[in-house]
C-alpha cells in the first residue's frame, strides 16, 4: 500500500515538472527576436511566429561587396552582370521585346564564390539583398515550410527592387518522390516555391538567385524556363583566375615581395584550389609569419601555408620508431622515384617524412591544369600511387597499412576507366555513373554478368600497373635507396635535392607562371560586350535627357 502511494506521488511530481518545463519553454519562445531577420507584422515573435521566414536582410547601403571583390570566375560574372543591368535598365530590354529573367541558379563546387557573387550582384545593383538557406524552411511541424516560402516572397515584394538569394537550394529543391512523410513536407515546400516563382511578374523587379553544388538532384520543374531561367556555372579557377584571387586576398597582407610576383608564383602551386582555399592559404601564411615573429610575409611562409592546407598540421612531436621511420622513408622514396621517371606524372616539388595530419609522410607535386586525360596519363598516375607499396615489397619483402589511401585512389581511377570512360575492350564503349562517396547504392545500372566483367577488368588493370611499378623500382633500386637514406638524414627534400640525387628529370617541365599560361595575355580577360559596357552607370532621368 505504501509502495502504491509512493508511486502515485512520484508520478504527480513528474507531471508537475513536465508542465512547468512546457511553461518555461513558452515564456522563452516569446522573447523578442534578434535583429537582422525580416518578420511580418502579426502576433509578435517567438512561439506564435515560428512559421515566419527567417530571411536575413542587408539594406543596399550596407552591402560592402562589389564585383571588384570577386575574381576567378569572369564568365559567371559576365552573366550575372546582365542581371544587374536588368534591374537598373529594364526599359532597355522591354523596348526590344525581351523578357527579364526571373532567376538564375549558381552551380559549381563548394568554395568557388557563389554566395559572394550573389551578394556582389546586389551591391552593384544598389538594391537590398535578402538571403536564406534552404535548410531553414524545413521543420518538424506540418505546413511550416510552405508558410515560410510565402512569407519570404512577400518580404521580397515589399523590398522590391531587390535580390532574393536562396543558398543550398537542394535542401528543399530535390527531386520529388513521395515515399515518406518527411519527404512529403519537403515536397509541399517545393510546390509552394514553384507556385511563388510562377506568380512573379517581371514588373516586380525581384531577381531570385539560388546556389547549389548538387544541380543533379534538383527537381526538373524548378529548372524550367520561367522559374530559374539561367544556370550559371561557377567553376574552380584556372591559373589566371587563381592569380587574380590571390591579388585580392594579398591586399591587406604585409608582403616581403612584390604582390604580382607572389600571386603568380602561388597560382602555379595551387591547381584545383577554390577561392575559399586560396583565402585560407593567405590567412595561414600571415599566421605562420606572426608565429615566427617575422616583420613581413615571404614566399616560404606561403609554401608552408599550402602544405598546411593540403596535408594538415605538421606533427614534429609525433615520434616514430626507427623501423617505422625507415619504412616511411622507403615508401615516400618509392613514390618520388616512380614519378620522376614517368612522363605523365606531375613535377615533384617536395618529399617529407615529417608526419602531417593523418599521414606519416607525403610527397608534394605541382599538379597541372589538365582537362582531358588519356589512358597513358591515368596509368602513370596509378603507378605513381602504387610506388610506395611496391617500394616496401622490394626492400622489406612485406607491406604495411600505410598505403591505404594510395590503394583507394588507384581503385577509384581503375573503376572510372572501366565503368565510365570506356577504356576496356571487354566492357566496351559503355559509360555508367559511379556513386558519389556516401551515396546509398540500391541497384546497379548493369547486369550481374557485366558487374563480374568490370570487377575482373579492374583487378587486371591494377595488377598490371603494380607489376609495371615493381619493374621500375627494381631497375632504379639504387636511386630509391639513395633518396630514402637522404630522407632519413634530412627528413625533408626539396626538388633541388632530388635533382642532385636522381639527375635532371628526362622530360620537359613547365614550372613558371609564364610557361604554364602560354602565349597570350597573362591576366584574366575582363572585357565586356558592347551592350554591357555601361552596366554600372545609373540611367539618365527624363528631365536630364530633355
């Protein structure tokens, strides 16, 4: 009886705590909303306003970004300049019978400046900039997403002329399936977005820009003309673009050398880097200079910064056992020697056995801006990746776990050649999509028999590359040993050290900015077509014209 009475009292206490918690949550949610978020007038902020769109507004006089702050994407900038011209001079287009585009999607890899480009568009057009992330529309409550979409477009109409920017639109704009309730709520939000885009008229002077790095998963209805009329690709910058981006980020840095020299040298060292990566390199170089108590930032600091961004933080405190250090030295020497004597491998810049990030050693190369790969080029790169493991087998008769990243890279390359590029005579001229890392694969677009052929072809390709690598290392055994012993002595070798040990590389190399750019202008082409030469000038009023 006493136990029963105790349980009843305990449940009453728990219920009381539960209701008090609900009350406190309600009071907390009724607090005033923070600034910088557009809210419609109504019941106030907090609990009763959770469905309002969290659109962030930047007034036109507070947008500090201009097109001069954006570099490395001149083609995308040219297309986006047209949108500024639409907002400033709509009559020019209407007089010719042209319809002003309602929106554009900026697509491309992460870090290429899509958001920055959209903000610069608003800054140049001198109009308000409203931005929101696609993930902010989705909540656990039914109907919140569509309501936030309606409120977002209502806010844009109130602020017209303006630019509305939806970042990561793939969060709500993915292809519709209707397989689950969670997807159903997202699809309702997408449907409302489509309705609002259809309801826009060109006279409202609201341009909708969106950004995504997964254009392949967007719903086709979102991409049709009349909604997002244009798809603007913002690619990774080429060597000229990287030099231009470096010039922007080098302006606030106190340099020991000429800015033009630093920008061009670093542009040759950073193929494949995005604008965000380059900004990180410049900041890291300044931090390294400050750590060393230097009065200015020099090229050595930038080299260290590139190593930091590519390979991670240097771990001089991580002590390897002598036998482990010897294995790492021969592993990296194998990479260096194989790449040195294969024509299509990138020029070697540095090889080190100082641990960085998760790697116990690494070899750094100067990648080239190559847009077409041949079978021979890909085979040479596979041999280069297998050089470390092959060196361990040649010198120690056994292999360790340090080659796992190399093997993953080789496997991806082999499957790409067989499955996508049609480099196998047995599979034929067929091309299938390979799943992205992390994607769930439920079915394959080919038969089980074809899958067996693909696996066998991949295995034979990798084995062939490995045998070729072993042959090279056995022929160059003495050179590998010299490089490994010098690595054990100095821990890090520059290209000059390798030339001293291995002799000049038997292939023509392009190392300087001028050689890599080739004939023609050394800087980006920023010229404009005739119709856009006056895009940033305010139109004359009728009184001034008369």
